C-alpha cells in the first residue's frame, strides 16, 4: 500500500493543501451554486408568468375578434388576472431575497498568502506640471 493517499476532492498525491482552505473553497462554491439556483428559479417563475400573461392576452384578443361565447370566459379572465397579480408579488419577493443574499462587497479572489512580502510604493508626480509648469495638487 502506498503512503500517498489521493483524496476524493481531486488532489494529486503528495500535494499539501490546507484542509481549512479546501472547506472554505467548498463553502464558497456551495454559496455561489445556491445563488445561481435561486436566480434560475426566479427566472423560471418569471418565464412562466410571461407565458400565462401572453395566454391571457391571446384569450382577450380571441374574445374581441370572435365575440363572447359565454359568461364563464369573463370569469376565467378575472381569475387569470388575480393569479397574475399574486404571482408577480411572489416573484418580486424572490428577486428581493436574492438581492439581499448576495453581498455586493464580497471579494471574488482569495487573499494573498501571509508569507509574501508587502511593499508600499508612493509615486510622486513632481512639483510642477511638465506641460505648463503649474503647481500640482494632491487628489483624494
């Protein structure tokens, strides 16, 4: 039996990765996939609402063109409108929840390792403008 063990996470034998970093990567990926799933579900709901709305408009146009065939058609139209209003409110809540779940300032990159040296360089543009010779002011 070999001393090198390959973990199911796709690591190569002999590679030393921090298990905490692997868990953090996995958790980040799970959050991204969950947000993507929620967005996809919201888009599916919106698409279904659009289909129902278009079916309702088609029914109205048929009634306008060919006349009212019975009173039940008007009641069907009213129930469709009430259903559309309820579903639109539900979609608004889902979209609002998705916006609140995704933090806008979450960094997409991993932080640099601590062992790398940090150097800060401050660049000075000079005392005067090279074109006109006027004084320069600091910005920020």
